[in-house]
């Protein structure tokens, strides 16, 4: 047995003992005691991970909730709901399953752009622009949602590099760009900003504003009257987010704010757009539907009452959204929030995800 494996198992045993001590009064009841209504929704960045680093408390919590360790003989339902994304859900699930040492199902992940699956049906055969995601991930995301004519910013640069001559395609990008498209004669019907990974703010701002001011969504043209309305969709409103850097980093919400200022300066009009992601109600409704599908996959009644606890690090997205949706909320100090008075009041403040989860379990067991 490796030292790393022994250390991990030792940490798990300590966590189980801690949970049992914490909930001693409730756990000394009948062996069948189980928090029937309890479910969790976890943010990822700043709660379960910090950048690429997986928090050890998160690994122990995932093992407990999946029923692999701890006092319960069955899983406690949970999912991950993140304003991150930038890769197809299947790829992210595989990565997270490796990170946490458990098998996550398709109903246990809501990325910022996942709700687009129910939004984009009308665009299946239409040309759309997908912005964000490293490499060609944006196109792969779009195709996984059924979009057959999804184009990237790199395709546009390959068509005419002068559109933003500060951007130069890498050899990897040269390998996946589409060169058989004339964007001066292709009407872009919608713009979806799905992630800020790999997002060149200058190139994206130039292309988006040009399309919104164009003649019928054709690049290299200018509308002579009121421009055709091209739906613009953002999937992550976070202005800042927590990583393994000691201070919060700018997110897609910051890019949107910059774009709004540019568009207002150029046109005198406010930027019209649709926003997905936490704290918006559409995302929380979608997440609850996913959670209930997961409940069904566990052999339980998907319509049964649930007390859902959202565990997050960002008061503006995680806590505000959960409170607005009628969920309980736990604010942890391992990400954006470091202490003080949060802008939105959670049900509980915890040092880390493990402390928050054990408190929620104890609270729910006390109700039974």
C-alpha cells in the first residue's frame, strides 16, 4: 500500500469518527435512521476544488454521500452546480469522478451552459457563434446539444485575419478551424458565450459588437437602419471567482460588463442579452429537475419532498440563488468568501465543505 493511499484511508476514518461524534445523539437512534429529505447542491470552484487542487474535505464528503463510508447504508442525493464549464458534460464528469474517487452520473452535473440543452432546439440547423472554451471545446459543447452549424472565433480569424490582427492562430487551432465558410454571406442567428477559458476579450468584443451592428448578422457589413436583433446569451454572470490564487480572479461577468460599456459607447444603446448561471432562477429550476432525476435513478420517488442545501463560496451567486429558490444555503470560506458579513445571508457559515455537510446532516437527523 502506498503512503498516499494509507494517508487517504486514515483521513477517511478520522472523518467518519468525527461525523459520528458530531451526530452522536441522532446516530444512537434506530439503525434505520436516515435523513430522507436531505439533498445537496455543491459549487465546485472554491468549495470542492481550488483551481486544479482537489480539497481533501471534498473527497471525504463525496465518499460519505455516495454511501461508501460513514453511518448510512444508502446514498444521500447530490449534484454539482457550477458557473464554470467550457468542456462537454461527459468530459467534465469523467474528470470529476477521478478527482473525487466516485462515479458521478449525468444527472449530477450542471455547468453554466448545461441549461442551453433545453434552449437551443430552434437553432439546430442555423449558423450560430460559440465563444469560449479551450481549443475547439466550444464547438464540441454545441454539437453535444444538437447544434449542427456551430462556428468559433478561430473560424472567423481563419476566414479574414484582419478582423482582429492582434490574434494569431496557433498550430493546434489551425488544425480544427473551418475554412469553407464565407462569413460575409453567412447569417449568424445567435451568439452563445459559454465560457471564459481561452477567451480573448479583444477579439470577442470586436466580433460581437460587429455582428450586433451588422446587416442581417453578416460580418464585414453595417446595418443602414435598425440592426436585426441577434440573440446574445451569456452563461456565467460571475464577476469574480475563487481559484488556487490568493485573490479572486475576474470571470465572464467582468467580460460582459466591459462589453456593455463598449456597446453603449459605440451605439448609445444598452446591450440586450439573456443570462444563465447562478444566481438566476432558470438555472436553479433546471438544477432541481436534474436533482429529482438523480433521485429517481436511486430508486426513490422523484416527487418526494426535499430539503436541499446549496454549499457555495460566493454570496452573490451561490447564496443569493439558493435563498431565492427556497433552498437552505451554506457559505464556506475556501473560495471567494473569506469572512466578515456576507452580502447575502446564508443559513450557515462553515470553514469548509465537510463542516457544512456534517452540520446539515445533524440538522436533518434532528428533525426526524
